C-alpha cells in the first residue's frame, strides 16, 4: 500500500482532492491512468469528497496532471509548488 500526499481544496465552490503521485512507479501515461483510477476508490473509502486530480512533475519540472476537463484551466496555470504547499492530508492506496 502506498501513501500519497493530498491537498483538499475548494476552488470556486468545487471540492478537489489533489493527489501528488510523484513517487508512483514509472511515469508513463498508462501507469498514471491506472493509479488515477485506483485513487478514486481510495479517496471515497477515506471519506475525501470532491473531484480527484493526480498531479506530478515531469522530468523537466513541468506540472502534469490528470483531472476532469472542467478543472484543466486551473491546473494549467497553477504551479506544482503552489499546489504542494497546500498539502493537508495523506491518502493510502
């Protein structure tokens, strides 16, 4: 079981569960999507409400994410370190 840092945020009345998956196994799209799918169930079991978003930095330090389409504009302009500074929980998955 892995433990992931989480930032529970409310952005314009939308609850978000931002999960930092940097330490997850290889940074491939397939692996990240598999992890993203598992995070949904884990977040629900942990009682974390909101849209689950997986966030990581690529090999060039750019912020990457998997999020519902309506949250893309927010994550495209918000820096990784800004998000990570909001960590307030952990998620076991």
